[in-house]
C-alpha cells in the first residue's frame, strides 16, 4: 500500500535570492555581468574535459558562449546561478531544473565548475547550499542526472549522499553519440543525516592549515 502524504500542499518555487556560504556565494546568473569571467575560468581547462558530457559546448568563441548563457537565463521554469568565490569572482555555474513544486520535486544540474573551483571546499558547499535551500522549502525529492559514462559526476553525487536509482537507456543523442542517463536522488527523509555530515565536513575544524581535509565527507555519514 502506498504511503499517505498528510496535508500536502506543494512547495514554493526556489528563491532567486543569493545563497551565502562560508567558502562561496550563489547568485542569479547575469550573462552580461558574468560571461567574461566564466569564459576565462572555464578556458583553464585546456583539454575541454569539463565539456565532454555537456549537452552543448565547448564554444569556439566568447560571443557564442555569451549567447548560450543568455539562452539559459530565458529557459522557462529553470533557474540558473553563478557561483562566486568570497572575493566575488565567478568560478562556476549550476541550476535548478525540472522544478515541480506541486509534487515537491526538483533537479540540480547543468553544473560546470572551473578547474580552480574543483576539489575545493566551495565545490562541496555550493551543492550543500542548493540542497539545503530546496529541502528547507519543503521539497520531497532532489534529483541528479548525468551521462552514465561520466564517472566524475556519478562519484560527486554519491560522495555527497545521492542514492543511485537507475539507468535510462538511450535517453538522448548528444553530439552524435548515444547517451544513457544515470538517475540519482536525495529524498527528504535522508536529508537530515546528509546535511549534518556536510556541515561537519565544511567546518573550519575539518581542515588543516593548508586547507586539506581531515575527515572525508563519506566517513561522516
């Protein structure tokens, strides 16, 4: 028998207000304000490996990249953000996709972190901030979807606490190649333990004087 959801009234859409963290801040993506810095930061990836599993990109010039950002900000229902370091420098972007407030379901995706942001405390904190925001609003399910061959994305999701659910075979054709998609999720019943571990991992006490972690996030859950 299905579980009854008592007094369910849905959720509000995610906020467009800034999310302020200890290591990074998340603000609405403003293409004309952010495109030059994001272009410069993403260009540090000389192999274009970070674009490999994206549905689009890499882009041959900055103007096409700017047009791509503009298109993202006009996608109905999706909310795109820029991730800033504490000095205000754009280092990455992420979004809420497939927002379904009436069922309390939302996806975090379209994530692109610059090489300078990868494997830093900020690269965990942005995901913590975006996850916390929607669960604080009452969402029941947070989704993560990626190319099933993208082991970096899969490992990132599992490390944070997402549970693998399924492979959707032949889900897309991307850049002329088949894409099987991996689906993962966190549900509201799981969030408390995941949040507690993330907060412990992000605390200053978990890093030495050189910024190296003392305990792995996985070991705190």
